[in-house]
């Protein structure tokens, strides 16, 4: 694909005291060698050396550090700053697999009527060692609402214009905000599966996902109720075993 025709991709990252991993996150974006990228980092006021790292890469990132009202609030700040045609959401301990942006750009170029795409997710440990690949699938409204136990959030990319139809993240949802947004996207049009690894998710003890199983479950039950899901579905049963 001609570099001049590559769509602009905006990556939004939220951060709070993840200085151990944030440089790896930034470098994974830089090392894509994708010429039309915008990396927005919304830091919630880190005190662990994160800001020194952000300053180090100042020419590569658009960042701000200030208190916020939680992850959903921080992400919305980033989404509203984004100017790219395509949005990706990577948390501060996540990484982007080599070549992912070009694959995403090619997908949207070849499929201009699609609004979102989801790929497979690579799982890594605290030292960035490979653990496994989680295979994803197409996300329909019914699947996300009634059947899915987990989703591969950081391997999902969507057009920025969907916010005009779905609105932004619900800032009252603090754990399953990705599911809530993706349900709204899939209600417009299913999120297409691309059999490529598009995100790397790090398993580490301080990760929100490692600490908040009960709160994820509560959020998912509320979301299922909000959108008319079947409370006796497999997805609801799965919630109680998160």
C-alpha cells in the first residue's frame, strides 16, 4: 500500500504508575514503522517515574498527566483528542505486535463499509515472554451480550466515526467499559474477525483484570440487563466463574 494512502491510526493509552511497562508500550507503537500514527497517552498523575519516560518520547507521543475520574474518564479524554480515522486502545502494560497497524490499515482499505475489526491476542508475562495466543472471532451483538465470557479488547480497532453513533464510554462503568462500548458498536454492525494477532496483553499481578473479577462480574450483569440480554444465557453463567 502506498504510504501516502495509509489511513491515520490513533492509539489511546491510559496510564497510572505503570512506569515498569510504559516504555515497552511506547516502543511497540514506534517500532511499527507506520507513517501515519498518533499515540495519545492520558496519565492520571503518576508518581513512579512514568513522567520521565513520557518526556523522553515527547516527540513521538501526545500526552497529558492530570487527575481523572477513573479509567473510563481517561480513555474518553483520549478518544476526544484523537484525529485518526481508526482508533486502537492499548493499556499502559499492553504492546502492539509487529506489523499490526499495516494489517489493520489494509483491512479497512479493502473493506471500506466495515466499522470495526477484531484479531487474535498474544498473551505475554511480566518479562514480555510469550505465553499463548487467544483466538478471537467475529463479535455480533448477540454474542457479546449473551455468550462471550471474555473479549480481546486490545486487538479490536474501530473507526472514529462510530462515536457519533454510539457515544463514548459510559464513565459509570469502571471494569467492563470495553464490553459496553463494543456491544453498542456491534448493534450497528458486527465486528469482523481478522485472523491476525493485533494486540499483546500482559499478565501481571497489578493489572486491573487480575484484581477485579468480582467487579467485572457485577458490571457484566448490569450491562446484560441494560441491553436486554438473557439472564439465563451461557454468558451470564460464565460471569459467576470469572
